[in-house]
């Protein structure tokens, strides 16, 4: 039996690629279980195997507890006074051991031992998978299509299977058994059958990883591939820059006769990839990202993180792209909200904005249209700018003298104080409900502005539209924040319907 135990540990360790110590622990647990069944009592049994000769000794074990404690498990516990008769040095929490006879095992006991061993091996294999792959989440893996399962694709990564969900597949991509594919490891999901590796072929990071693998200059850090935006299966844009002035980053990624970019495109089902040269100048970066469309001029609004891009009428459809694809990907790649417009549309927008600002200056500063127009032409667009821009800068305006500058600054400061007082008085009468005031992401001022405009509860906010929030006078809020607050207010609706609002809809699920 001793030699058989050593042989079993050796074979299982080799076959299952599990540490031999884990195998011995599993066999010891199995031997303890079989010994306990042999004695037909609910006793606690431990077993120790000699790793050299394979001999083993089973022990009956009692846990040592206080004298006045209740023996909840009489066959497994012993009071300290009785325990010290066995070993005077024992303390509470220790164990009394009594050697048992190593009885021979029959067929049933052997089967029980086998079950415990296999269970321990499965646990060890699961832990090994988690330990190996959890640090690799976000990494690109390569495997072979093994089979289809309820619309999902099972990928063999070489000794372990991963699932590529239907929602993470590239549209209209026909993967067949035996095809070799690469994908991003997006998650190591724990379930009753152990860790499940989840892959993703729609992630923007897949394009980055493919180029980094395909372009040697990227591996050598001669060029950097900084970011990507994708419409999976249709089009992608990547941003690149060079750390060597002699190396063209776009040309390096394209390759000779387009070999490198074509290789990446073939891997992602023929997806077209635009390679964009990164620029530290945000406006130039946006212009590059909109290629192949040609840009005439660009206006940057850093406060809103937006740019108005003016193009010729003939370039309008090209810059926007089919279904807005080109401008959407450019916006995602650069991180700027991009508004495409013609020169005529830009002039109309500028005139509209100038008209609103001109009227505001005329009313709040009590000035005529000529002075208001000069302020606008010099780049002033708010009372704060008139009040706080350095006096020396305003004196540089040709039409302004010292007396006019001082008077404009004083009137702007007075107007701001008046507005602050009006705002405070107006908000005193606001009475937002507690659920709106304490809602995640809400602040008191925003809640009060909503309340005086009829949005007093979370339910009211949930029923509101983004434009309704943006139209509240005096409430400074971005479109993104307005949408976020509305979605938070709608969470109880989704929970009631059993829907996760953060979970993207599967293709074909929308009516």
C-alpha cells in the first residue's frame, strides 16, 4: 500500500500538473475519511503520510476546550483538565492525538478515497487557473476555435478553455472550428464549476495589442501606440507617435505596401484601420483624427471639452462619415466633443452666441451695442472675465481708456454681486425632497435649482429629459452630468424590472 501511495502521488502530480504536496494532502484527507468510516463514529481523524517511504499513521483528534465550556461535540472535543492527563503542556485550542490502527481499505473505502483525491485535484486546478490568469486580464490571448455553445464560441487556449460570448464577437464574423483567433481576456468569472475565462474581440485594446505585436518598432519603444477607438468589424482609428524623429510612426504601422496594417485588418474580420499621428496640440490632433476629411478651421472650448470644426460643404459628409462613424471615432480617440459644421453654420452659431452675449453685456453693464460688440471682438464672453481679467489687458483695447476700463470692471463686479444675491434669495424658497437631496451624485444647489423648476423628487428627475435640465436658467450643468443624474434617478425603475442599467443590450434584444 505504501509504494502504491507514492506511485499514485507521482502519477497524479504529473498528469494534472499539480504540486505533489497538494496530492499528498488530498490522499491524507481521503485516508482520514476512510478511517473515520471504518470506525463508524463521528470522530475527527487526521492522517500523515511519510513522503519518503509512503507509510502513514492515522490519528484520532480531540480539540482542547475550557473545563466549564459545553461539549458541543463530545466525540471531537476534550476539556483541558482531561487533556493535560495526556500531555501536561497542552493549552486551550490545542489538540489531543491518539494513534489509530492503519486498517486495510476495501473497495468502498478506496472509492471514497478516490473521490476526495479528485475533488482536491479539481480545487487545485481551479486555484491554479485563477492564479495564472487573473493577473492577465486585459492581455491578448491566442487560441483555436473548439466548438459553438448556445451562440457562444469556446476557444481552446492550450490546455484550458475560454468562452467568447456572442455579444463580444465581431459582427458578421463566421468563426469555424479549427480557426485560430486572438482576443482580449476581459474577465475571469467565478462559478460553481470553477473559474471561467471570458474573451472579447470587440475591445479597442485588441487593436492596440495586435499592432504592438505586429510592429517591431513598438516593441522597441521607438514608436508608441497610444490609444484606439473602434466600431468593431467596420472601422477603427489608432493614435501613434514616434520617439525618434527619423522614424515615421504612421509609415511604421502601415508597413511595406500596407503589409502590417493589412495583417491586423485580416485578424479582425477586414476591419478598416485609420492610423492617426498623435499631436500634443489638441486642435491638431482632432484635425488628424478626422482624416481623410480636410478641415478649414477649428474653434476650441476648453471649459466644455468641445471643438467646433469648420469644413467645406464638399467635405461635410466625409468628415461626419456614414451614420456619424468618422466623427464619433475621432471624438472617442481624442477625448473631445467634436461638432462638424460648414462655414455658414459656424457664422450663424457665432452670430447667435454673440447676440446673446451682446444683450447680456448691454443689460448687466448698462452699455450700448458698440461697446458690447468691442468686448465680444476682444474675446470677452462673461461678466467674470470683464471683472477679473487684469486691468492692463483691458487697457490694451484701442477703443478703451482708463476711465472706461475702471467703470466696466466696477459694473461687472456689481452685477456679479447682484446675481449672487438674487440666486441665494431664489434658492431659499426651494424645497427638494429628501430622496433627491441625498441621491448619489447630487449636490444641494443643483437639487434646489431642480426643485424650483418643478423637479422635486427622484421620480420627477427620472421622468425628465436631458434638454429639460440643460434649459434650467442659472443651473450650470453639462449634458454628460445631466444624463448621469437622470440615469441614477431611474435606477429604481430598472431594479424593479430586474434590468442592470450598466449591462449593454445584446444584439437583437431591442424591439
